[in-house]
């Protein structure tokens, strides 16, 4: 009861989420009949099969995106997590393998693909602007290039970021100046992400290894305003 969302595998089966049962119905596309119903916990909304709405699905795994958790996890208050459940659909019968609490709102549609089809960038070439995927004109390649250039009404601040420190770590400007920060994460280690935050000026950046980012602000009031990293790496 309550069919919501259908995905497909590479063996001639379709999988439909059944909100009221609740569960996943496997049915034959050739015979148009129900083959198996596996219960989910609880009130499944959408589901996803790897490549399940493409012309080349990979019929090994399905994930039930359930709206309720109830008795599946230890209670920690009135708000419970959503519950994703991993289902093995590679053979008969389907088998429920794993519960995964998800601390987000009601889950909706998703896509799942084989991991070996991903070929991500692990580390940007130093000085890369991730929006253009080209070298940023304000990039620097070493701490020795970090500097402050005062042009009167405008100040350009070239900051290097590496584990445990910024350079320069003190920036002095005059009230009313336009300040242009150009920050380069010099790291070339995978996942060596750094942050750059000036809370009082609503500035918060996340810089992946090799990334250069730019942010502008107006020094519209006198004072001391700390900048700091929000990724505590060491």
C-alpha cells in the first residue's frame, strides 16, 4: 500500500517504496507481478538504487530513505534521526543489512553511483580558483610571497595558509579602507582543508588544499578584529 517511488536494477526488476506497509516491493517487469516485499523501519519515502533511473543500473544495493526511526536507536530527546537502511538486492531474497541514522530533515530523492566511476580532484594545483578551475590571478606559491600592499583607498592582503599559521598574521588598515583578502592554502596533502573567518565582518571561507579564495570588506569601524581558522588541524 502507498506506492511512492520506483527504481530499477539490471536483472529485470523494479523496486517501489511502499509508504503504508512500510517496505520495498520488488516486482518483475516482464511478468508485472510482485516478487518480494521487505519491511523497512519506518514509513519509507523515497528509495535509491545505484544507477536506478539510468539505462545502465547496477543491481547490487538499494537504500531506503525512511521518515521515522522510533525504536531503532537510543533515545536522546524528542527529536529522532531519519533512518536510512541499506538493502542487498543482488540475489533472492532481498536482505536488510544496515541502519544509518541521518540528522537531517525528511529525506527526498537522491542519486547513487558506483564509486569506481568517480575520478575527483584530490588536491588542487597550488593557486587554483575552484570556480574557474584556473590559476587565480591573486595566487601565491610560498610564504615568502605573502604580503600587504597599501594603495591608499584599497589594501590588498596576500595571505598564505599552512598547518598552524597564517602569514601575515597581523593586518593593520585604516578606517574606511577597502580591504581585499587573497588567501592561498599552500597545502598539497589530501584533505588538508583550512578555514578563514572574521566573525565581526561576516567572513567565513573554507579552503581546500591548493585553493585560492578572495573576499572583500570595508574597514568601516575602528577596533581589533581577529581572523582565525575554523578547521582545527593541529
